[in-house]
C-alpha cells in the first residue's frame, strides 16, 4: 500500500479530463469483469449441481458394477466346467455312437441269452457261438459304462448351462437397472445426456470446476483493483474540485511553461527560474532551430489559478506571490 503522502503523486500533473477518462475506463472494466464473474460463478454452481447428481449416480452404479463383476466372474469360472463336461460327452459319443437305450436293450438280451437255458436243448449254442456272445456281452458292458459317463456329463452340462442362463439374465437386469439410473439422472440434469456415468467423467468435471474457481478468484482480485482505483480517482477529483472552489492554486507544470515560452508567451521570474533549473532552455533552443520564436518577456510574477494538487487531509490556502 502506498504511503498517504504519495497516494496521488501520479495524478497531480494530469488534467481533469485525463483523470475522468481513466475513471471511465476503470468503471467500464469493472462492469465487464463483474458480468464475466457473475456468469462464470453461475455456470460453476450449475456444474457443481451436475457433479453432485453424477456422483450419486456413480455411487449407485458402483454397487451395480461390483455385482456385475461378481456375475462375470461366475460366468468365466462356470464356463470352464461347461467345456469340460461337453468335451467328455462329445468324446464318448464320437467313439460310441449308439444311444444308451439301445445299448441297455442289447445288453439285457445278450445276458438273457447266455444265462437262460432254452426249452429245447438242441438249440443250445455251441462253444464258438457262446464265446462270441460273451465277447459281445463284455463289449456291451464297457459301452454301457462309458455311456453312463457320457450321460452324466451331459446332465451336468445341461445343469451348468441353465445356471449360465440365469447369470446372464441377472446381468441383463443389472444393465437395465444401470440404464434406469442413467435415465433418471439425465432427466434431472440435461447436461448429463452428453456424459458417461463413471468416475472418469466425475474427475474431469471436478478438474473443470477447480479451474473455474481459479478464474473467479482472479476476477475478484481484478474487481477489487478496479474499485480501489475508482475510489482513488474519485477522491482525487473531489479533493481537487473542493480546493479549486476555495481558490487554492498550484504551480503550473514545467511542460506548460515550456509551451508558453516556445510560443512567445509571458513568463514570471519564478517560472523563468523553474525553466532554467529544469534544463528546459535546451529544449527551447532545439525548437528555435525549427521555428523562430517570439522574444521571451520577463514580467512581474502574476498569480494564476489552476488545478489544485490533491492531498490527504484538509487543504490549506497558499499565499499569493504578490504579497
């Protein structure tokens, strides 16, 4: 913060219209920045509301995602067992084509033929025939055992596939539930129609909100700067106006003295002394090379009413140089 003694030093040599121009610029800048600040703040509040809805939806979807992951894991693990049982069934069926019912029927008939004596003993099979029948019986027994394994594998396969279907149905239900959550969420905030209900989207929105806050804070600093400068300029104009209304004068600027001397105007002894001490005569010499000037007349000092320098506190009257 600048010290009170030099609070207005940069304004003392300015004309009133220049100060008013500065004041108008700061007022325009203040209005524009305030409008931008209000607009961005409203947008940020709306975005915060959107993030809150998205966070709630993500929270609900997270539970669904965990359940979905569990079901998918069950599907993968069960798929291995499904493949195992199907491979067992298909491998046996490729080697033993007849169905189990046919094998059972042949096995019963062959066993009966070998264990039951015919009524007519003349129809008893001879030894080679019995050997063939026993060989066929043993083959049927092996086929029957393998077919039992095939049938058991098939039954297990069917059971596992039914479980798989129920799991898939549950996954579809979770998908419908997630879509319902997304639909309800987007109905509450149309912005969410263009967004995905996930943590990544939420993180991006939070990052955008934080960036908006940085801009808002910067705008607030700019607004404070405009208001502070407006207050300073208004205070300076008010102090100068009060001082000039009460008849206080100040020394003219050295630039005004140089211009008056270059144009041949009259200078007081005090003004001439200031011109010499400031080195202003060298500037006049350079001007005389371009355009001859009228001779400078030295006259007794005359009081001149100009703008008063603004200072903090109650201004005092300056005595006239003619006393």
